[in-house]
C-alpha cells in the first residue's frame, strides 16, 4: 500500500512535539492514528482535536520502557483496525551533561527509553508486520548522533545504537516485507529540554530552542514523506535541521 490515506499508524511519544505534530499531519492526510504516551490527558485532548477536524484517532496510554505496554499497544491497533502498517517510535528523553558527573541513573533512563523502548516496539510489531507481509518502522533518532559534542556522549550513544539496529534490521529484511526509516532532527521546538537535569546543558538547549529551532511540523512532513512512498521504495535516513545549525 502506497500513500498515507487509510494506513494504520501507531505513534509513541505522541503527547507533544514531533509526535503530536506527526499525528495531526498524518490524520489530515487520511491515516488512522493510534496515539501512545504516558500522559493520558494530553493524548485525549489531542485525539479530540483530531476528531473534530475529521481525523481518526484512538488513545493507548503507554510507557515504552515496559515491553508489555508495547505489546498491548500493537494489539489494540490490530484489534481496532485489523492491521498495523507503520510504527513511529518517537518517545525519547535527554539526560545530557558531562560524563564526569557519572549520572548513572540518567544514563540508564536514556538507555531504557531511547534504546530499549525502540526494541520493545520492534519486538511487538515485527511479528505482525511479517504475518501481514508489509510493515514500516519509522524511528526518531537525532543529529546528536551525527555530530558528537561534549555533554551528549551517552545520549548520542543511545541514538547511534538505534541507528545501527535499524540498519541491521534492514539488512535482515531485504525480502521486501519490512521498511525502516531513521529520522534525525536537529534543534526542534519540543519539550525535550524538560528532561535535562544539568543546569548548564539545559540552558544551552533552551537557548537554541528559542533562537533558531524548527517547528515540529518540519519533522512531521519528513516522516510523512517516508511513509507515503510506494512499498518498493525505502527512505532509509532523513536529517532535518535548521539551516543555521552548526
């Protein structure tokens, strides 16, 4: 199935930012969207707005660090709509700061959300995609993995781990069943800075957000572009960043 209209799309991290913008854009283009995140009130409000505009949306409260939540999410999509065409793994956190701080809790949290969260989604959706004969994994990575800078070593490591696993999955899936797309945003106006505990790192990110960050819709359009391609076309990697970002 090419195009977007009628596709069933699950989006994690859908309560705000890139996830919410992607959900709204895909619904406008005719996709059936299942919204997943931890904040039910945010999801319900977003789904309500989408339905008011004629979109089709449902909600599933999901913590991506819990493998059972991802299985329940995928099961809900299949039960409600008969299939799942695309899993957009967008949930992520950024506990950035100098490695000298040895923030083991922050490092573990990033591994759990940014890496294990994606793996949980793959494990839940891959059997469904295989049984259908079609499926698409779209995953939000980061330009932090393309340009390594001080204070972001572990964050970048989790994002590059995801980039690597998607490439491995792609090479294991050249029978035409599975498509994988890594989307690497640069500075985008999201709530990601809220997960940063280090004051200096948080201030630097917030400054970039204020001065030159992109609207989340820019990334949503890139995700839509990858999804709308015919089944025999795979957009493997997309980088979306402000033209003034170094």
